[in-house]
């Protein structure tokens, strides 16, 4: 049987190959990658180069995709989803691929991607305008970096690429912005509004939603819970008899579905103390909800729900906070539901709490996160130094002509 010719000569005399490697599972089109070998002097040399190159393409073809970066990373994300990686992580990866990697380097083949390509990509992304105006956040580049790092580690381990170019790309370490919190005047305005909103007796769907959002805001303000965590607190998590709030879940969105995921962003559960005033408000809220909000049979009931008793999306809660509370109260436009968490932590620290206590209460995975966000609030360690200067200043004032 005659052996099929692997390489051919182009019109300019350069050897090339374009093998058939199956069908793309996404586009349903034939996978026929094209590669030229200008360094080859003879057909035999070209065939050896083609065979080495084809090994990488074949590994990609086993996944039912071409060797283009965009399709390989999409396949890698599919694999992560099958391994039950948190849905919010999968959602973030897909968005990162679609918005930043695909438009800039998506058509490039994985074997052509270098460490220089990665760093150029980061620079290009940082110069782009964000969807909301202004520049792209450095944290977005961090998301790109972690996705590329994980993907190319997988590609190298499975023979799709010879080397992992991300090994020589420095870990992206954007500056962590100091947390923005509400000051005493703004906090007073907020708590005054909440006190009235949590007493509303109107039973229209709009009024029920507004009261739910007000109570969710109150919970976030008093306990520092994230929006997703606040929406995922069940009535059994609010252990009022011992003044304890068990935070162990978060609401995530998977397409059009809302799922209560048994894991927080910090990847561990925590128990936080409910102060006596919030205990009273929790009881009042739960009694009201039992009367006016439907309960779907044996489904575990959440403390904060939609007017029909369903799960409230974290994104909806954040949106309602902006529109129904922040803007009407004239609070800063660059603050959001998450600002309640920063406010909770800020005022704890300013009133004597240490970073370990703040870390445990907020559920940060690492103390360094708390330090980066709130370290600037910690009392200075220069008390002895300023006392030494004060002694000097007092002596200077006592010297002739030294008074200020």
C-alpha cells in the first residue's frame, strides 16, 4: 500500500503539511492545521519536522479541538467543570477567555505562545477601556494570568505543547487597593433608612423585595457577609438562641439557574457572633417573612428571598442596593453592597479589633488579605518614637528663644 505523503512543496518551494485530524466538536468542521517548514532543505527533513509538530496537533485533536489557544482553553475549562470546580470560578474563566484572551491571542496556536506573548497580552489588556468606562482593573490581568498558568500546565502535562511558557512569566501582583468604607455620617444616614425600611407593612411584591433588600443590607453591615453569602443564609443558619450566625454557603449563578453552593469564597465555613440588637431584628424579620412570603414545602428557607420565597441572586441584591438604597441616600457612587463588608471591618479595627479577629469574622482565607485591605487602619507603632521627639521639643521650648 502506498504511504500517504505527509509534506508537499508550496509554490515558493517551502515544504508544508496540512493533515486531516478529525472533526472539531464545536464547529463540526474538519480539523486541518497548516504548517510550513522553511528551515527544511529536503523532503526527509521536512517530514521529520512535520512528524514532531504533528505529535502536538494530534494530542489537541484527541480533545476534539484544533491546536488554537481559544479552543484548547475552552476544552480545559470544560474539564475543570466536569471535575466540579466551583461554578463561579468556571463562569469567571469563561468570561476571561471570551473577553480578553480570545480577541487578542485566540487564533494563535498553543505551540506559538511564549512568555513574551503573555506579558504583551497583559500590557495590551491594561491599556484597553473597560465596559463601564475607565481602565481595566489590574485584578483582571491576575485572572488572565491564573487561567493561562493552569491551562498551559495542563497542556504540557498532556503533550499538547513541548514546554510550559508560563513557567517564566512572573506572577502578576497588582497593588491591592485600600478598602473604602462609609464614614460615621454616611453610616448614620444608612442605619436611619434601614430602621424605617425594615418596618414597612406593605405586602405588594415590590414592597416585600424592598424590605428584603433592606434586611440583607442590615445583615451585611452588622456581620460583614458578602452578597452571595447573605443570600445563602438559611433560617437554620441564624442560630439566634446562641447569638450565632453560621456562614457556610454562597449563592452562585449557572446560566439562568441560581444554586446554593456549600462553600464560601474563603473555602471554609465560619461562625460569627450576632450582637443583641441584630438578634432582635432577625427575630422580627423572620416572623414577618413567615406571614407574608410563601414557603415552598420542604425546601430549606432562606432568610433573604425573592417575594415569592425563591432564592435571591447575589447580582440582583447588589443591583437593588445600588438603585434602592445607595443612590436615593446620596451615598458615594463608587460604593456597593461589598462596601458594607469593608465598613464592618474598618470600624471594628478603628475600635480596637486586631487583624486575626477581623480575618476570622470576615472569612478571609489568609491573614495577608486582611492586612492588605485594612492594614492602613491599624494604630501606628511609632508611639515611642513620637514620645522621644516630644521630649526633645519640650526641652527646646524651655531653652532661651526656643519657644514656638
